[in-house]
């Protein structure tokens, strides 16, 4: 088929261009969203498959809100364990490549909207987690730390030994992003000579507004579907991020 052949050639050309940009850049910042983790088998919790809508009474945006956490704590944890904690997930080619670039001194930071900790598992060290992490959990009463395994295996509402409820350190709807993480993310993006945006439709604000701070040379968007930013970028590849970075 002519169309498929043409598409194949376009992708090859895109990869070649991307490779050239990466080689010329030494302060890469990666800004990633849910699409980075889907290739590791972690679905976007907002996606509502058939099974999902049968099982839960409330829409995901409502469940993952501060109000819901306070008022329906047990239902929150049922959803959270089921749809947001994937402790067996492994890093994919995107995570691996970014960790490698950091080790080689070519990447400044990974700014992520994901909470799964897969970048760190792949070896990345400077990871700015805008929405927190499932791997950090704190007692709301005494502040004692608990790991993800404890939350996953505790039945119902996870409690601290002091009796307090343990809350995951993830940013729920209606909650503020961490001011320090925001500052560091903006600083990294301002310093970058290349910004790769991957696996996000850039629909989630205020995080998506951060990329306006970029003053560097190459802005690349790699996402399965078109994003609102595609018009402004130097290169835009409509493919899964792991598939693309894995080819570099
Ligand atoms: Zn406690």
C-alpha cells in the first residue's frame, strides 16, 4: 500500500531528524505524561474502559479528588489500588533511554506527571514529580512514612500504628502542586537547550503551561495522538514515545 510505505518513510525521516537534534543538544529536559507509562502496561486512570464503568459508581476525576478522599476514603483506596498502583510494572525503552542520557551528562531533568516511579527504577536521578508518587505515603496524624507495598497490601483504609489514616503523597484534584517541584521544573526547562515532550496531550494545566518557559533550540513533541502544541514545535512525531526513543 502506497500510503503505508509513505508513512514508514516519514517516520524514518522523523527519527533521523530527532537523532540529529539530540546529538547537538547537551541540556535536554524531558516533560512526560501518562503515555510514557502506557507502554509499561499502566493505563491512564482517566480512561474509562467497559470494565471500569461497570465496576465504579463515580467518574475517575471525582474519585481522585481531595473531597472524595475525605468523604469516601475506603472507595478512594479501592480505586487507587486497582487503577493507580501497578507495583509490578517495569520501565520501558523511553525510561531507559532518558536514564542513559542523564548518566552521559546530556539530560538535566525529567519532569513527569506520572506517579509510578518508573523513571527512578530505570536509573534516572533528577526526576521532578509534579503529581507526587505512589511510593511515598504519610500518616496524616504523625507523619510516619510508609512504602507502596504497605498501602497495596493493607485492606480497606490503610492505618498507621498511631491510628491515623495514611495518605499517598500524590496530588489529588483540588490540591496544590508542590511549590518547590514547580520552581525546580521551571528552572530546568529555562536552562534546557532541547525540550522533549512525550506521552501527554498537554491538556493538564497548570503543568502544561510550564513549557512556555522553554527558550532553547529544539522543541519536540512525541505523542500517539495530536496535541495542542504540535503547531509550535520543531518536530512532532505521532508515535508511542517508547517506540520512538527506543530507535535512537
Ligand atoms: Zn501515625
